[in-house]
C-alpha cells in the first residue's frame, strides 16, 4: 500500500490558490490556447526560419557568477546526440492520481517529440540524463543536493535560483553540455506541483522542448509556446516544425547563426513552402 501524500503546507496552499487565479485570468483573456494555431496565426517559410534562428541560436539569459541575468546573448546550435532518458520524480506531497496522470501525459508527449525529431526520447529509470522534478514550494527549496548531483556544473547562485524560484517563474529547465561542446548531455527541469492542470501541462510542454535545444523566447514567434505572452499553452504546429529543423542531421551542434542560416532557410522552405 502506497504511503499517503504529505500534507500541504501553508506556503504550498498559498501557491496553489495563486496559480489557480493566474490560470483563470489568462483563460478569461483568451490566452493559454490549446488549438496549436489556426487561420488567425499564419506564417511563411521565412517567418519560420527567422523564428527558429531567434529561438535556437540566442539565449534568454546570460550565465554570470551571480547567477543567470536576463540578457539576450548569441549562441550556437545545441541539441542532444545521445538518447534522451527522462527520469521523472515527484515530491511526497503529490497524490498518486496526480502522479499517474502526469506520468501518462509526459510519456505521451515524449513519444510525440521522439517522432518529430527522429531521436530517442522516453521515460527511463535506467541512468536518466534529463531529470524532471514535479514538486511543491517547500520540496523545491530542499532540492539542492539533487540539482548539484544532476548538474555539477551549476554555480551556487544558479542552484539557489532554482530552489528559491520566484513566484513569477512558473517552471524552468537547465540543459548543459560538457565544457565548450554544444551537445547537450544533461538537463534538469522543475515544475510546480501547485499548478492547475493546464498550467502544469503547459510547463511540461515548454520546459521539455526548451531542454531539447529551443532555448529562447521571441515576441514575434506566433503561434508558439516560445513567446512570453502566454497566448498558447501547448506545443503548436510551428513549434513542431522548429523541432524538426533542429534535429535534422544537417544542423550539427556548434553551428553559428551564419553557418546555420542557409540550412535553416532551405529546411523551412521545404517544410512550409508558399510565399515568403
């Protein structure tokens, strides 16, 4: 018989109430769409290429000794070469029915991503390299040892940025490579267990996909989850195409924008076609 989930603390109850209000407000504004885009969100091959370059070849944050600083910085193509083995963990406060539902959702989403990228991506308890923690406010604050074990390259300030995640951050992911290499080998994502269903699923979609190499956000990307306006909750058709571009073998880890652009434009034209 499974142990009963730990009782929610006042901090966790307050967070649950807050994010329920956030989700209700966003939905009342017509945001958190789940339709993937439609006639009101057209895009051309050129728009797809520019959105990809902004999202895959720039970073939203710069790493500094004092922790991440929000500053757009130029990067290179980053992606996984080894199979992505996702280790999913839940805090003791997450009830069994929620664990079962989230595990099923994540497993299904990973299968979709694997099909899109033609890359092995699946849940695995055997030597995972992409860690997902679904935890409460209090449980996250105690995650330091697990974070350091999974990503030893993080600075103390970066670890504290996760354990002391501000309320305005719904979820986050760190994906890391070895040394100066641009091939991802480890990732660690944290999702708040207090989120209501749609916000939690939105975090699952965004953080896993960002951890595969679409690391930035862009205000011009539409329809896309890689846009801070929260219009779309779930992976869109354009996001799927960006993943297909990223994991095309022609785009190798380490390519700069100048090196990648002609390849990206060619792939985008092939995937979308039409006027540009």
